[in-house]
């Protein structure tokens, strides 16, 4: 059973490629950003906490995120693989994910990093802001999110490089071409598992 993390800066295409990966490899796609936006939409207590951080481009506190993921994994059938999108975003979350996977009888097959330069990310996110309706897709918040990514999220890569599950693909160009490159990497991960 595959359990994957799709990783990369805001605007790198995690969501777009995540949907395609989840479909091809029959995985449950879980995006913490989507779960938080749903929580905000439904006016839950977690949503209220999350909103103040999301609107500033900051990360929602680790304990809120880890609780949400624990509840999500608890409900999922044990034979269904997971694609984590937007999680983990701090080393503390990566360590917590390790514990959650063990608690739920799973292990991580690979982390797939999408590489995109900052200039391209800003262009994509500003463009997305024109139609996404997201409160954090404006130029000021985008800059903050990229700073937060470099300071708090990038160190997560070293954590997984040390574990030997780090994979990387260029996230620039045609969506289908990027997906083909991703599949080449993931097919090898699948082969290694059987
Ligand atoms: P995303 O949809 O993945 O771009 O996430 C949007 C926003 O939700 C982020 O800028 C954070 O404020 C928050 N968020 C999503 N996932 C996490 C996470 N794993 N840890 C902390 N904050 C998160």
C-alpha cells in the first residue's frame, strides 16, 4: 500500500498533480489546506483558529493540524493508501506524522518534491488569486507564505532525505508532462514495495 507526501512551495502544483496521482494510484487525497478552508466555511472552532493564521499567510499551530490528521486517519479503511498534500509543513509535524503512521499501521513510501522557482510561484499565485477567491492569494500574503515556506517548511526535506524516502521532480512546464515524470518516479516506488 502506497502512502505518499506531495511536497513543494505554495503554487508548485501540489493540488493539481495530487488529484491526478490520487486517481491513478487509488489513494485518498487529503489536503490540510482544503480541510481548514472547509472548517472555516462550517464555522467550527478549529476553523475560527485557523482563519486568523491563514489570512496572515502564517502556519496554523501544529497541534491543531495534528489533531485534524489523527481524526482523518482514524476514519480511513486500513487498506486505503493516503496522499498527504500540504502536510507535513514543519519538522514537528513530520515527527508527528511518523507517530501517526505507526499508530495506524502504516509507513511512508515516498515524499515527492515539486521544484519551482520563486518568480514563477509568485506569478502563478497572483494569477490564481484573480479567480480562486482565496483570502491568502494576494501579493502581500503570497510573499509571507513563501518566507514561511523557506523558514519553517523547507527543513522538512532534510528530515525525509535522512529517512531515504525523498524524491524530486521539476514542477515547471506542461501539466501532463510533469505528471508523466511524476509517474515514472512513483512507478519505481510501487515496484520497490512489492
Ligand atoms: P494550502 O491550501 O496548502 O496552500 O494551505 C493554505 C494555508 O492553510 C497555509 O498558508 C496555512 O496557513 C494553512 N495550512 C495548510 N496546511 C497546513 C499545515 N500542514 N500546517 C500549518 N498550516 C497549514
